[in-house]
């Protein structure tokens, strides 16, 4: 069983280009050769995509703008104004535009993510203790992490990600969703404990709950039987933008004060009086900055290796039915260049974003509702793979920079708290770890169809595997909130050998076959899947997650 699963995994890896070519930059050259014939199609399909392109663009624009502002405002406070919202949005928009134009998989959304914010917050503390200006330390870290990434890309190092199984992928995806939910809940708590004298905490909490409820209800209209099929599609596709617009209107009609988005008064570097280009070699701290950059770049490149490539794997998941191929090595090379350039201007690092990227693919998908063993679920039929939507997302973010002060009309309760919770909660369904966690609290007779039988994997062994995976997520979360958060990527990478030797670490409680079936989802029996009739045809809708 395990041998068959490994062979299947290797075949998929070979198809994705995740094999050692034995040539200098062989993986990059193969990626370009694989994707270049589709380049014209990426633009044609985008312009022919119709409402699907618009709805996915608006959804992802809101989903990217909110964390960009929130993370930027957070780091502005942590770093004493060294960097902030403007730098975060500059990195987001410009990297995204260039990536949409030249990348091998444009559906991957690039952002300065939560883990990056945690990392540079720790880097700021270390740089301050060594009397190294933070922007100097960040610039040298960027130079070296970019060089490390380019070396990995040209030596086909990304091929090693084929050893990163669903154990790590689902765990990391679950962890990122938890981070988003934690941020949303933390913001709500702060409104009651720290800001209750300035703003109405109760009204903001109700506003968050109402926006979140409305977003989920509107997103679910596509699976209801109300209205016509076309009307259901339109309402479902515009669920998130509609919820944000309505939440903002309600907030501005209230007679009580609500907290506005923490945006700067004008466009420019957060640190007053500094030029955009960072002086990377100040006379009193050049050597210390170089040394700190060399060392700090090591855990950071581990984070980028997992983060970017797992994001690619989840975006390219077979369930998404993408047909134009992947480009792991070429995309990683581009990111290496980005992470050299942006820190030279005082801007944060950038990498592929979870759960944004898989959700973007789903937002561009045509889906059908299917019934399997008495349970209904949505199944992707096709995805409109294109470059137009990701380009528009980041152009809209760039357009916001000159008028960034106008965004104060949008309250944090709507676009930070509610949207963070929506991103976190909507990223969980379909995650294998989350689906198996739900089985802890489900009567066995009511289990949905599983891809293994009790004879293949006893229920107790399945729950034990799930518990181990969940505990690893708890470890990652604890490390990310601790003084050793800089080492968080090391713990993430350790999940790969943990999975490889799990049958030995559990002293045979989980056999190699148990782990292979649970982790690789090797099917043991075929199951019939029947479409649900709706208006004498399969229900199809554009799915905004």
C-alpha cells in the first residue's frame, strides 16, 4: 500500500516538475517550457471570463487589503514607526502585478503574510539589542535570503517539497486559518479591554457578527433553491464585497463612534524624513548588519521554502482541476528576486499566501453539487486559469495608495475583524485535518463517506493520527507566540521528517500503511458520485469560499 502511494506521489511530482533535472536551472527551464505555451491563453481566458473574473477580483482585493493594513499597522506599533501600512501595500501591489505578468502560476497570491510579520517583529527586537538599525538588518536579511532562494531554485531544490505530504500541508493550512481567527478574536477582545473608552465596543462586536453572518449567508445562496440559478450565482459570487459594503454603510449610519482603519494620512515612508532607498552600509553598523542578515536569513528561507511551495501545492491540488501546469522552481526564483529588492526600499518580505491562493482558485471555479453516500458537497468542475484577475487585484491595491486616507470610512470591525474570521473559517472546510477533527464529535453511524474502511485503519488509530497532527499545530502556534518565534520555520520543517518516521515514533501504534492511507488518502474502494438534480441539470455555481 505504502509503495503504491509513493509511486503515485512520484508520478504527480514528475508531472509538476518536482524532480531533479541534473542540469543547471533545469527545473526553471522546464517550468518555462511547460507554461509558456499557455501564456496567451491566460490572457484570453481572463478577458472571456466575464462576471467570474470581476467577482473573484473584488473578493480577493478585500481579502488582501484588510490583512495588509492590519499587519502593517501592527508592525508600525511594534517597530516604533520603522515600517508600516504603506510599505506593506507597496510590497503587496507591485510584487503581485509583476508576478501576474511573468510568473508560472499567477493564481498564487503574494503577500507579506502573518508568519512574515511575526518574523520581522522578532528581527526588530534582535536588531535593536545589537544596535543595528532595523531597516539595515532587514535589507541584509533580504539580500541573503534572496540569494539562498535563487540558489535553491537554480539547483532544483524545490523538488524536495515532494516529500512534504498532506500531513504538513493540511497542518500548515489549518495553522494559517487559526492565525486568522486568532487575529479576528484578538481584535474583538481589544475593543472591549483597551479601546472601550474611545469606541463603542458592543456596537462594533454586533457589527462584526452581522457582517460575518451576512457573508456566510450570501455565500451559501448558491447552494439554495431560492430564485433562479443565475440570480443565485450572482448573489453568491458577490457575497464578501456585498457584506463589506453593507457593513460599512451601517457603521457610517451609527451615531456611536466605531474604530476606523488605521491608515496613514498620506502616501510616503512610514518613518518620517527617510528616503525610500535604505543605506545598507552605515559606518557604525555595516558589519553587524551583514552578520545578522547571514544568520537571520537561514530560518527565513526555511519558512519561504515551506510557505511558498505548500501554497503552490494546495493551489495546484488535484481537486481544483487545473490543467495548465505548475512552475515551482521559476516562481521560487522570482520570489528570491523580490526578497532582495523590496527590503532595499524598507518594505517587508513577500511569499505565497494561505488561505488566499487556494481560495482564489475556488473563487474562479465553476462547481457542481454532488451527493455521495447521502451527503451533499460541492465539487469543482473547472477553474478559469488566467492572469487578468490577479493583475486587477493588485492594481486595485496600488490604486488605493494615493487615496489611502479615504479608507478610514471602513471600520476595522468590518474589514479586519469580520473578514479575518471569514478567511479563517472558510479556509477550514476541505482541510483533511479539520474534517477528521469533526469526527471526534460525530456519531460513527453519521460519518460521511471515508476513503478507507475500518479494516484498513481502525477508528482509534485514525483519531490518534488526527490528535498527533493537531498537537503539532498547537506546537507551531505556541512557538509563533513565544520569544523563540524566529525559530518557528525550523519547527515547521521538522514536521516533514516527523511524518516520514511517524510509524516508528509511535512504536508501531500507527503502522506505515496506516500513515500512508491517512496521509496520502490512498483509496481502497471506488465510490459512485451522483449529481444532484436542480432544474433538470447539475447545480453549477461560482463558488466564493
